[in-house]
C-alpha cells in the first residue's frame, strides 16, 4: 500500500512537525510506503482556467511545474493525506492551489449529485482515499466545522480531521479509517 502526504512548507510550525511525525510513524507501523511532498508559494503556478488539461493534454496540466509530480503520485497512491493549517475555516493558499490544480483528474462534463448540485464525473475508475487534516493550536469550533463542511461538500471518499495537538486523538481517528483505494464519484 502506498500513501502520499502533501503539506504546505510555508506553515511548518512545531504543531505541524508533531502531526507530520505522528502520521509518518502511524503509516510505518501499518507497513505503508509513504511519499511526502511539501509545496510552497513558488512551487506551483495558479490555474489559468485554460482547460488545456481537458482539451489539449487530457489528464495533464499544460503548465510544467510541480503539479505533474503531485498528480502522478496522487493517482498512484492508495491514500493521500493533505496537511493544511486551518485559516479562517479554509485551507492554506498553497494547499488550495494544489487541490484546484487537481482538475485534470476529472472529466469536463457535468453530472447531477443526489442533492441536485452538479459535479464533474471521474476520469478514472479508482482514486486514492483522501484524508484532509486541518491543524492549528487555536482553531475555533466554528472554523473547524466550516473546514469540515466545505471539504466534505465538495469531495466524496474524503475523511476530514482536525488536529489541535492531541496526539492520541489523531492516532485513534486514523484507526477508524479503512485505508484503501476509493471508487465511484469524487
């Protein structure tokens, strides 16, 4: 089993380092091969909205930056973990950019969700199971809930965890997750 951990190198606080180490140790204890990718503001261009990933190079971004490596590792993993500080109930800008640039992995068409909202269908039969961990020492309950709600609204097959420094909680939460590839809609 393979896992990829994607983190924001502009927010590598003591809390982050502790969380990162706990997840690495946890995956090692489960025999999971782990690849880590740390992104900063100069590692990824912003999406130009050109849709080249759908029409010029289907499945690949037309910009040549670190996103090609991220997408390759993403699709070849069983589990992907995003580690992001919670900033006003949202991802950091670098993690949000990486998630936005994930667009080549879905198709350009629209389908209707059960709640009548629309979404893009999957490009591939299976994807890695995604775990998003928002971290921060002083995350309000409101910001934590906003982070969880927005993340889950836009993604299926995704687990959202909040880490405020309680090491036992993060291990227990990871134990509740069945680490596996996910099928169906994203």
